């Protein structure tokens, strides 16, 4: 079976073309269906012990949600394959749309106009998810693919869940995590709004914002690593860090990262509308 050291020739009946990458519990391959010649990305997760079962469950959940989505800015999930030995599931493979692109943290926007266009695409993809009753819950720069034409694909639905979910353990990415995630509160579209705001701040300013669950290097001696929601400091507004950032865009980001979910924009559709307005303002001749 596949491992981090060897590249298999086949997984199931799919021909392996190349190894694309590796995660904490998964390996990503480019594969081809020998019947119709379709090329896909394949995420492979193997059960190595009882503790690793949760990674298989996560892929099952990712597919269950992703298969219900259909949007140009979200990577399509095509099929889930369960590999069995003596009737027991030993691994799972998830076939996905293969995207020739780089993560946003590796390919930053060339200017603020392009940045807003990328943010807008992400917001539209998330609005689609919310309309279907789901929250991504882990929007960050390396979960957004950007191709050479600055077209976006949201990836990695491993933390996605139904709106209103209260998770059994803390999930999210420190530095982007909303306070309700750090304190195992209800996950709602407002959570994605916060994550998106934190991502926009990082892209434009180059720093993560203060969050209830900061990155490990910034956590110090915090008990449990988390800060109470009402003690989360707001970041310095982006336009104060960089005067070239339009004040409307700066305000949009600050509205998104309010610690209290009720103080954030009321929906991702509102965020989309505001970003479209900002895009129009930036595209006016005086701002070119």
C-alpha cells in the first residue's frame, strides 16, 4: 500500500501519475482512470491504528459535505473509495478535481485590486456553502488555491461541518481561529466570516491578527492556550499599518474580525456585496 517512501503504481483501479504532496495523515496523488482517461487528484488516508480512525472519519465527513456542493470557486469532490481487507476498511481514497494552482500563501496578489478579487471569489464560494447549510471552518491562505489567471479554488473541507455544530474538540488554525472555535462554541457562517477576515489581514499586512488561539510561538504561558473571547484584542486597522490599503477595505476586515459573532457582518452575502463595492471603488480611474 502507499507510504511516504514509496509511490504505488496503482491505487484501486486508478493509475498513479505523480505524488503531489503529503499531509499529517494523508498523501495526495495525481491519478488517471484507465477507462475514461480522466485525471484527478486523489487523497489517500490509511488506517494504521485505532487512533488513525479519526482521519478516515474526517475524509468521510469531507466527502459527505463536499459532494453536496457545486460552485466554481470550490474544488469538486468526485468520488469516495473505501479499501477493504477481510471486510474491514483499511484505507479511504477521495477523488477530487485536479487544479493546476498554488496556495495563496505561496502566490500573493500583485496589487490590492487583485487581492480584493481573490477575497471576493473566496467569499462567493463560502456564501454557496452557507446556502447549502455548511461552514468551512478553516479558511486560511493555504486552503485557497490561486491559478496563473488569479482564479480561486477553496480546498480542504476536513474541518467543515453543518451550521450550528458544536465540536467535541477544538478545531481550526491558530492565528485564524474565531473565538467560538477556540472555546468550542457554535460554528456558524459568522465563523467563516472571521476566518476570512483574518486571512485578508494576513494577505495585506503580512501578520496574523491577535486571536483567542494564537500561534504556538505567541501563546506564552496561556492556560490551555486560549484567551477569553472578551479579552481578544483587535488588530491595528490595516490602513494604519499600510496607508495604501483603502479605508473601506480596512473597515471591511475589521468588521469581519470582531470577537463577538453578532458584531460581524450578518452574512457572507453582505461580505460579498461590500467587497464588490470596494472592487468598484478601487477600479475607478483615480485608483488605478
